C-alpha cells in the first residue's frame, strides 16, 4: 500500500513538473523570450504558487529546465540523423553532413531570444556547458559505433572541438542576424558552418607561399649592339 501511495505521489509530481515546463515554454514563445511571474506560470500550468516552488527555487531554474528540454529534443534528433545516415569517409564528414542538414539555426534562434533577456547570463552559461557535454558525449558514442577503428580519444577531441566551434559561430550568427530566421540568415549560418568545418579540417597553420609563376614564353635574349651603330 505504501509503495502504491509513493508511486502516485511520484507520478503527480512528474505531471506537475512537466506542466510547469510546458507552461514556461508557452509563455516564453508568446512573449518573445521575455520574463514572466510566478503567478503567470502557476496560472498557465493550473497549479498553485506553492507547487511552483516545490519544483523550482527560482524562475530562472524553470527557464533552464525548459531550454534543456528543447536542447535534449534537438540533440536527440541530431544523434538519430547521425545513426541513420550512411557511413562516410571520416567522423568529421559525418558531423559536417549531419549538422549541416539539421535545423540547428531554428533551435539557435529560439535559444537566442530566450536566453538574451536581462538577468539570464548565468542561465545561458549553465545551458551552454550542459549542452556541450551532452552533445559531445552522445555524438562520440554514436561515432564510435560507426567508426570502430577510431580511438575514443580522437573522437572526444573531434566532438569537443566541433562543439566549441559551434558555440563560437552560433554567437557570431546571433550577433549578426539577431536570430531572425529568413533566407539570408540561413545562408549566413551555412557559411559559418563551412568556415567552422574548414578550420577543423585544415587547421590554422600558415600556407606555404605559392612559387612565382614561370612564364611559358621563352625570354628573348638581349640583342647585341649593331656594329657601327
């Protein structure tokens, strides 16, 4: 009997938390990432104000939970695409093809609006660190299954490098476009991804200077002065 009661309480607690996260997502979407009050959240989730604080100490925590749920969905989709795609020449080719075709820009746009609100700097950094760890570990695991001859260390280095690069180009994209989604901003995102993967693939070592081109036309020897001139 005690176990049944505990199970029911756990199930109710899970439903309340899910309702709060869903309500937070709706409020964030409606207000373009702007803040909301505890009363707003409780009313939308149809729970008491006390229930909100039973699950989250601060409103920032529910925003983080909401963002992490969105990221988890996006990361799972990327991993699914990665697992279902054909095995390419290298793990880097796999990552480039998968991230280039997934709707990363759409997720990034939403994250930019949500986490750029004043006072959410700490939340943004928490989410960034967790997302990088989660994606890096998951991608390395999928790639290890597809490329068993590649060492775990190499795959960890690759996924960590790509994720850090994604964070850099993501910030650049948000700064340039404001997170607006249109044809121009999507082209810019594709260009930034090309830049990232080119840098990962070729590095930053200075390229050897091209030798001076050799003319195919034979040079004309100097003409000797004409006698008597």
